[in-house]
C-alpha cells in the first residue's frame, strides 16, 4: 500500500486497515515458522505497511 493511498483513508478506515494488516502479518509469520514461505519478502512488505498505517494514525492524532 502506497503512502498516497493511505493519506486518502479516513481515521476509521485506517484503524480497520491497520487491524487487518496486523492480522495478516501474524498469519504470515506463523505460516513461515511452520514451513518456509514461497516469497519471504512478503513479511517485510506487510510489516512496512503496518508501520505506514500506524505512523499516519499517530500523525493525525497529534494534529
């Protein structure tokens, strides 16, 4: 998910997307622990998406 896409979301949508992305990340981590993923770079990209969403939420709360 790109930063420009994240900026267009409302606060409620950001919170929903953040919880979905965190769940997706934990599922990927579990799957990777059991057997290696075909594309382990997925973990990095999902983790960075979580960080982008959390950063945007924090930035909006501080404004």
